[in-house]
């Protein structure tokens, strides 16, 4: 997973984000279309999406008067959701910091209280993923229909999150109970877990319900040898100092 420089990035987008066109408001249409492509084709380009946020009305206050037709809250929320799928990383916060404070804090004077509420909910989800509170994440996701609305444009959102959680589990475990993964992966039965880990992850499950993760460089126990080179001169200095202190 490379959300900063994906291989799917076309040359036109590369030229925009690496050249002067990233300051051209007219480039926003191209970047928005590219964001739609990301949502449909299950890849993420965080660098391009940050460039889009810098051109959006949420980042340029005056554009609300100059280009009122460009106020698109769903663009902002889609960018945040796509950034969230890159956990654990700083991508969500990097995107969030490009927004105006008035758009991240709901209140009577907020230009878009609905957007502020949506961002607040996405921050909760992101914090749970970053904190490895996976069971809590799925519980929160199912607790309010607004979450379904916020992630509706992201094709395969839940699958993407599950695959990412599984990848992190594979880095930390060699064996884990399927019942534990049931809550971590947001499934409703152990059978769903078994199907997922076998078909998607290529892992195995024994008759006792234990999921076995193949050995890899991250989950392999490695023996560490710590050597300290101590010379006779070092011992002699210690003995001499001890003798001098006692004298």
C-alpha cells in the first residue's frame, strides 16, 4: 500500500502536483475527477488529494464568494475517508490540517455545520484505527447511519479496512484465535473469519479455531546477540579506582 505515490497515478496528475498547475484553481476539476477514480478503483493518492484540498473552497476562503458552485463537502469527506484507509499513518491528519478551523468545529457560526459534524465523526473512526481499537471501530461504524453515508462513495471501504487490519495482524502474530479476529475484522461469525483469512490472506485455520499466519520478516522471532568488548585495561581501571577509594 503506497498512498503517497501510487503506481496508478497518471502522468497528467503527476505534472499537476509537481508543477505550477497545482496553484491553478482550474486544475481542481481534474483532481476531483481523479479522486472519483480513486474511490471507484480502490487505490489512494494522498499527495494528489492534498493538492486538491489546497485548491478547494475549504482552504481558500475567498473562493466561497468567487466560486460558490465549487462548495463540495463530499469532496472533503471522501478525501478524509481515503486518507483514513492508510492507517497507521499521518495521512488523515495531514489532510485535516489543510482545512480551516471553522470547518472542523461545529457551531452556530460555522459555514457548514453538517461538514463539521461529518469531520468530527471521521476523526473518531480514524483515532480508533490508529489506536488499534478495531472492535470499537466496527461498533462505531454501525452505530449511526451517517457513517454509511460518509463512506458510500468509497468502493470496498470495509474490505479495504479489513485487509489493512489483517496486514497489521500478520506483522505481529504467528497464531491468533479466530474468535478474536471476528471482532477485529467486523465479522458476525467465525465462519466468515475463516473464509476471509483463507481466501484473502492465504492463512490457515486448524480444528481448534486457531489462525496460523505464515512466517514473515516482521512476525519472525529473531535471536539477538549482544556482545560487549571489555578489555583488561578497563578492569584494571575499575580495580585501581576501588582500591584508591578504600584507601
